C-alpha cells in the first residue's frame, strides 16, 4: 500500500471546496472515477464533517499539540476503520484496498485518508503537518523538506507572501525617510525685494 498517496488524499480533502456534490466529485481523480459516479448527498455531509476534523489534525500538528492530533486521528480510525482486502483483475494487477467490498464512497475514501495520515504521523511526527503561512491561503500540506522547515503549501504562496513582505518593507522604509524630522525645509527666496 502506498501510504503517502493515501495521506495526500487527506490533504486533498482538507483543501477542497465542498459547497455541493459537483465540488465533491471534483475531488476524485480519474483512477477513482467509480467514486465520482457513486457519490451521494449523504456522502457530501460525511465528507464535510471529516474535512473539518482533518483540518483540526493539521492545526494541532502545526501548533505542536501532538496529543490532540493523535487523539483525533484515533477517533477517526474508529469512525472509518480499515478493512484491507486484495483487489484486481488478474495476477498482474493485484493491489490492496482499505475497505470491504460494497463500502460507501465516503467510507472507502476516508478510511484510506485517515489511515495514510496516521501512518504519516507515526513515521514523521505531527510537526510535518503544515498549514500554509500565507494568510490568504490556509491550505494544508505534508512537509517533505529535509529539515522540517516548509512554511507554505506551494511555491506560488511562498512567492506571493515574500513579495508582499518585501513591498511592505519598502513602504516602511520610504515612510521612515519622509518623516517631519527629516523632511527638508521649504525653499526660501534668496532675493529679497528692494523697497
């Protein structure tokens, strides 16, 4: 089983819009087209609740609250249990699924996402769960950097945030140069009229 791929499905869920069933359908890649076809309004409500709980896990990890992250993942593992089974069409295609046959879309997807994030936490620690430092974003990510220093969900957010900080520093520097104490005196006329 590819636990990193399962963990990334958790990230995808947290970062998705879930306003309606079409938003939920957009969550599923082409290799899970059956999920797109079978998802229902009932699944949508389940995904929304799970999305909030998984966001909490990332918030806990980012703020160093390991015990809360573990407690929430353990509760979700109970709610979305893993029931592994072998699946495939022939001997060259055998692979593992995380739920029993006939499980709902939400049960299958969430069992994999929660399992993947749980394995990730055990392997790398909850400090590797990140929330983007760009105030305009809020997306979550898994920190795969070598020294656990990632702060942004993407290069785009990092660049946007760095450019905004640079511009703010420039505005502040210009503001400091033109203060009343440093403002040049008004020019005076050196020629005085003769009366």
